[in-house]
């Protein structure tokens, strides 16, 4: 069982303006990389690099959507309700409070309804 991301990784990621903007935008609604590129005024490669790091740090989730023509694409959604930074006896730490994880059955239903 893996621990979560290291606090240093979270701090470094949140220091990035694009990562913060991606989290802000996707906290309202799930968005594709193209939409994020437009809203964040960033190139697609920049968006893909940041979303990959955000997913690795458990701050963002990637879901696959299927278009009516059968092609699929990814949308990203922020998966945290609160991020807390604490300073205690000379140590900085990060606590991430995530929303309720989606039930696998609900995820399958949502995927099926999207077809």
C-alpha cells in the first residue's frame, strides 16, 4: 500500500500557477485538456504535464468520457475539498481532505449513460 505524495511534491506543485489554475477551474466542473488550455491560457503540453502531476499527487482525477461517435476523451476534476498546511514544532505538513470517492457502480453507470 502506497503512502500518499510527499509534502515537498505538493508544495512544489502548488507553487506552479498553472497547477493552481487547473485545480481552481476543475473544482467547478470537470474539464477536458482543451478546455483547460483555453481557460488557463496555457499550451496543451503544459496542461498535460500539470494534470499528470496533479493526478499523481491525488489532487485531480481523470475520467474517460465517450462521444456519440464512439471516440473517447479525458476530463479532469479536482478531488479535494480542503488542503491544509500546518506548522508544528518546526515541521511543515500538508493534509488533503478529499471528497467522497465515486462508487465503482456509479462510475460504470455514468460511463454507460455517456455512450
